[in-house]
C-alpha cells in the first residue's frame, strides 16, 4: 500500500484491509459487528478500498484484490457465487445420464458436481476431492479419483501420477475450470501441475466444456491450458465482450451465457 493511500484511509479501513489480507475475504455483517458500526458504513469503507484496488467487492462483502495472484480457496468460493451456481446448473443440464465425465479442480466445476447428484449411470473421474465428497453419497454414480500430490488448500490432486491416471481413459465429457481467460480465447491457470492434468483431460475427452464466470476475464495467470479450438462449449454468466465472441465463432465454440447473461 502506497504512503498516499495509507494517509487517505481511516484506521477502520486499514483494519478491514488487514483482515482481508489475512483471511482472503471479509463479510459486511461480520465487519459491522466487529467495528460496532452500521452495515452501510462498512459498505462505504469497502467501496473506498475497492477504488484503491485493495479489495474486490462481491455479494455480501469483499475479497483481497486478485488481479495477478491466485486467491485462497475460501475467497474464490465467495466470488460470483450466484453466477457460479447458475453456470454449474446449466452445465449439468448438458450432461446426459449413462455417460462418462472428467471434472477438474475449481469452485465452478464443483457447482456442476452439485447438480449432477440426481443423474444416474454416470462414471465421474476427478482430481478434485471436493467433487468426490459431493458425489460419494450418490449410488447411481461411479467414482474414480486420480492419485498424486494433494493440495490441502483446495482438495486438488496434481502431479505426474494424476496425469498418467487420466491418460487411461477416453470419456464423453470433460468439465474444465480455469483461473483466467484472455479476449483471444486463451485459457490460463496459476499452477503448471494443475495445467498438465487439465490438458490431459481435454486430450482424452470427446467433448470439452469450459466453466468460468465473467470475473476470469479481468484476471491474469501465467500458464496456458489451451485455446478455444480445444473447447466445444463455454458456459459463463454474462455475455463476453465482442472480441471474445468473435474468437469463439472462429473456433466454432458455443458460448452459453444463459438468460441472466443478457441483462
């Protein structure tokens, strides 16, 4: 934080920023109780912190600004929660019963798993322990999970063992998440070991669906997963800008932004 910004912030706003840095995210109601002020006051504080690009506003609170570095798992879950749920629902509607599916790491792909729980006859292959826990109670869904290094922060299984495991399959659908998307359709992530698993899923699936909310267009990540030539369907929450839509058209990628995405 620059000295000029520090001078402009109240002690309460500095305290809010420190909590956001420590926890990845803050909640309006919790902050109002902690600092003994109204929720309207906290919202004004968050608005000012957002103007300085110190936090990013989300429904019910804020997360630490994420323009470059990846956020923690709990903070990522809070971003665009309603949009992710709708994306997950629409993706699940595209998955028929009695088929095979890859699901990789990501808070949006986990939402899709929630809406697959009433499907039957599925084989789900995943490197996401959260997906595994969601689908384990479902008797009509067979589960297989990759072996490898487990990331405690988000339940992801990564590494060459996971890549080798995925290579054994040829499934009907791959459901893929990402950390960032460029306007030219380049799909990006932060962890090269996670990227290799995602690339293996894409290579060994008959149809590939990319799930990402619109905030991914405002982020940057260093490692390339693929481009739109590898994506059959992109499911998102808001209609992307025209340059991306043109890229999708050239690559014959269907873009599903739902009815809410038109507003």
